[in-house]
């Protein structure tokens, strides 16, 4: 799955709310604040959409119009600072699973592979990159 496939899926969606996207300066400021380099496909998502709400799926993001509960920088910094089990610095959460666990980008590698940060069991690396993972999440919501 490519980012273009994800983009087409999102643009065809009927029940989606999203931001207006952000520029490279805003992305660079977020990367500096978080001390990571975000994967290319997620950077493209941020540029075009900023953040996303689609049914129960809420993707954290950036922008002047991002709802506070989806503000990527605020959430990551709070998770690193306030959590009982601090999140590793190379993980950037993009979605809460509803049970307090977080789906994250693994920023330690350039592939943008996803991971699940479980507050009880720790880190589980997933085999999917961001576009594949998000389409799978949206498909599950449609069922």
C-alpha cells in the first residue's frame, strides 16, 4: 500500500473530519520538540491532512485547527513525562486504542514501521508502515 492509496481512501471518505494540513516549518518544529525525525509517509499525511477523525479512529496531528485531544506534540510530551512507564523517545504515538495503549510510529528506523506501546506488556513491533496500518484500522471500523 502506498501513501497515494491511503490518500485516495481518505479523500473518498464520507464521515471524515480533518485539518487543513501544515507546512514543513511546522513539521520541523514538532520534530525538534520531540527530538525525532518523522517517517516520510506520516510527514505527507501531516502536510495534507494535519490530523484525522473518522468514526472511532482518531489520528493525532498538527495544525492551528487540531483539537486539543489530538495535538501530537502535547500528547507525546505528556506521555513521556507523566506516564508511569515512560515511553521510549523513538516512539511517536498516533492513536490511542481506547484502553490506554498507543499505536506509535517507530522513529528509530526510516521505514515508518508501526508499533503498539502497551502500558502493561511493553513494546510490540508491527509489520506495517503507517499507510497500511491506517487503512487496516479504517477497514476494521467499517465492519
